C-alpha cells in the first residue's frame, strides 16, 4: 500500500539526474522499470526539451506510469510538443504550433530543438511519444494533495472538465482550441476559453502590464504581459505579484492587479506545481503550495517533495534533490 508520494519536478531530458534522484529516494530498478516498495512517484510534466537524453527520459517515466509505480501530468513543453506535431487545418501545410510563422516559427523550433534532434526522421517514434503525451491529465486530485503543472485554477478546471476526456485529458479534437491563441479582447475579457484555461493551468496566469510597460524575458523577447504569483495572498499589485527578476521589479507599477488575476480557493489542500524554474535552496512557496521545479534544464537541481500520508503542512526538510549529472 502506498504510504506517500514523491512529487518530482520538470526533468527536461535529464535522464541521468532522474536516475540519481530515484536512487537517492530508495527506488530500485526491477523488470526494466523503477519502483519503490511503499511509495509512488508523481511527475509534474515537462519531460522534454533542453537536456541530453530526451527519448530516454520519456520512456523511463512512461514505463513507471504503465507499471503503476508512478503517475504523471502534462506540462507546457509536452503540450507544445503535441501542438508542434498536429497539423493546423486552418493553415494548410503548417501545424498548431507553427513551424513556419515569420514571428514564431524559429522561436518554436529553437525551444523544441533537443527533442526534435532525437525524433525527427523517426515518425513512428515521434507519433508514439505524442500519443502517450495525450494520455496524460492536465491535473491530478488525490486525497490530501493535488498536482498541476503551473496553476491550480478551480474556475478554469470547472469550465474545462465537461470538454475533456475522462481523467482530465485533452483530446486531439480539442487541441486546436487549446493551442491556438485567442485575440486580446477575448483573452482579457475575464471569461474563460479553452485556450485561456489550458494556458493558465499549464503555463500560469499571465496578465497585461499597464499601457506603455514592457520587459524582456530570458529568451530576449519583449513582453507586455507578465506571469503572477497566484499562490501569494499578499501579492496584490504588479510590483509584488510579477514573476520577474528583482532588477525589473522596481520599475513595475504599484497599481492593484485587475479583477480576475487572483484565484479564490479556500480548499486548504496541499498543492504541488512545477514550471517556474526557481532559484535558491528548494523550499515551499507557502505552507500549502510547493514548487518542485528548480531549473534542472539550466544546470540547477532536479527536485522532489516527499509527501507522507496525513501531512497537512509543507516542510522544506521534505525536499530531496540532486544536481544534474
């Protein structure tokens, strides 16, 4: 019987770091897959892009899921991979995540290059991995804990649930609506759409900056909107809520965040996320929310949080991590 879960952060193709982390946590490889005598792993998504062993990472996780020693959800990089693979019926010859757009085509390929290097020219393998990604849920709700890649958003989950396959899974038929960005009026209307809902769950809440304000992200692209610390009840202004470098924060407005950018959630359940590529010593964001992504793709630790049944307050001592090999 499972006595607890090991919630493992974004791996991004670092299979060797995953082996080291699983070994450190007492998992053993038997019959071709990794398992633990009384614990189960939960992967928060983002299995691909950046690292040196893309396919090996996916297959390790897939074998664990199929053997019952792990659960897994869909991350935004895995979602992007599905969109890169599926044709766009509205743009003949292109795909839901454009290969050829003058504005986005090169950026999309560059971000996906490590994975494509291992699967392009191998269409059967490529399709097999995409089909497996489509079996992964957008979120998992378990007794005592819940897991989503970037943002636990009850209102968006309620909106999406009747549109998804059983187990909170995206269908191929829904992918065009999930992958194709809506116009700014619809995006900022406050009313959910499939795109805005999936985008929030997989990539976080992103809100427009005040008119005339922008910044450059880590890829050098100018941004006029910013992701916010949705879990932080005290983060009520652009300056306190924006997820930006501290050198940029002082230049942001102290205006109050717009309606709809904060989440009403009084469930009091422990929530685990990945996605945000944090720095520093791993630790909970609050006593109820923990991020397990500490940027293994950038040479920082691959993390897990070791939750035991009955735990209701998060503890930094329950983090386990290794540096990438």
